């Protein structure tokens, strides 16, 4: 289903130029001369978050069902590094998707305070359903009138007074970060039987290796640092991209391994008070979505590929839809516009003033 989907991600072509000028995305140093995002937080050696396997991941109960606010005890890991999105390509590619969790919810949950256990427990909730949404991972700007939920790259600041989702590239190496990964974590890059690095040919990105529990723990330590930055900046959720990298791994990675890695990331994010989105992968079952621990979905082009119902079966109305064509947007609005947050964006997800900028809502 998702093999034809295009992926909008900020980064390496003309859109990247605008992003660098704005000082956000792809980790390039802006006017302030900050160091590359993929090297941040590596000075200290944090305690890794334990990797969670699908069999170990807890299933949702009445208190943690999707759409209901949930809480977790504080985590002890303090990982490092942070991520930002890469550039949109002009050719179709496999769907990008993490997993999901929970039961359907039709409205935004209220925030609750968990019972005290001697230390402050984290709480999190998905974004409000059927809310005005804008996808700003390619450059920040003042949200249009009516927008209450916005997704931005980690390098950006959250929009004041709104529900902000933090984009991170969690399952593949960010373009420009190849040297950093090869130098610091060569064992976490996926290799074939001949020892060659495996590249996602659709997006020219090195693939990360989450095939073992030890590697999932190590990756959670690294990505956890990026999640820390999302939390400290005031984001309310994360959007980890590329869970579906296993579909492009030439059989070297499996869905169960991806779900286990996603569960580890979700456990860490929840400990920081952040909700976690399933990014694409309509094929993911509700059972695996729950194992992965995700709270809502961000679905690219589900109208175009007739996949929106696959997400609502798991998440109810807690689904955010981004379409990149007028035809897909029209279909999504016609079938789900009264229940879901749906927006039409240009593939470069550019800012106003750009020749490519497009944004419409149902």
C-alpha cells in the first residue's frame, strides 16, 4: 500500500537552502554557529533506556487507552544528540511509518495529575482530535488563523500557546550526519553480508541497525538525547520518522524489530511527558501499534492511497493527515474532513514567501 507514497522531509535540495537561511532543519549551523545536531550531547555517557521487545511491551489498559491521558514514572536515561528532517524527493517512495498504540479516541483528553509515588510522574496526551493543523518541518512561520496543533523540526522552537509536535529522524541517519555515525557509532549502521553499508535508495540515507536488543538500547540512548531536547523546548509530542525502514532494508530488518525499537523510544518519550506518533505505515496492525506504544498517527497521503480508515481503526479521530496533491486532499476531506485534522502542503513543506508554498485545510 505505502510503497508508492512520497515522503515530505526537509533537507538536501532547494528547500534545504531556505531551511538553512531560517536556521532550522538538517542540523546545519545557522548564524549562531551552533554545532551539528547529531553531535550534541555526546560529551557525557548516559544510562541507556532498556530495549523493549514486542513480547515485553505492555498492552494498553483502561487507564492508558488511546485518547486518555496517561502517566509514567520518571526514567533514568539521559541520552544525547538530536535530529532534524531531510529534504523532500520528487519521486515516490515507500511509506514512512512508526507503530501505534491504544484504542480509538474521538476527542482531546483532559490533563490529569497522577497519584504521587515519591517522585513526580510524567503525563502525556495526544493532540486534540479534528484540530486545526499545520506541518512546518520545512521552515517555521506564524501559524495560520485557526491552527492549534503544529509539527516542527527539533531545531525549531515550538509555537507559543499551541500543541507542538517535534519531528525527529529516528530510524535512519540524517543526511550530512554520515561521517558522525561512521566515526562514533559504526556498529549501529546497517551492513549487508559483505559488510557494506545499506542505503535507503529512495532517500539516499544510511540505515540504522536496530536488529538486536543491545543495538536498540544504544540507539535509544542516542535518540533519547534528541527527545530530551524536544521536551526541554516545550514540545508535547514527537514524530519519529522512518519506522518503515525495515521495508527497504533488503530483508535485513524485520517489523518485529522495528516495533521493539519503537517501543523503547516510546517508553523513553513517555517518561519525559511526550506523546508519540505513528508516522505512516498503514499496514501496521493495531496489536503491533499498541506494542510500539504510540498515541496517535501522522499519516501522509492516506487520502491519496485510500488508507485513512487503517489509521482510524486504531486511533479513532486522533489522526493527522498531510496530503501533497489537490486530488488526495479533496478525497481526504470528502471522506474524513469532519473528523480528522487534514492539511494540504507542498512537498517541500516550505514557508510563506517560497515559490513552492501551499497550505489548505478542509
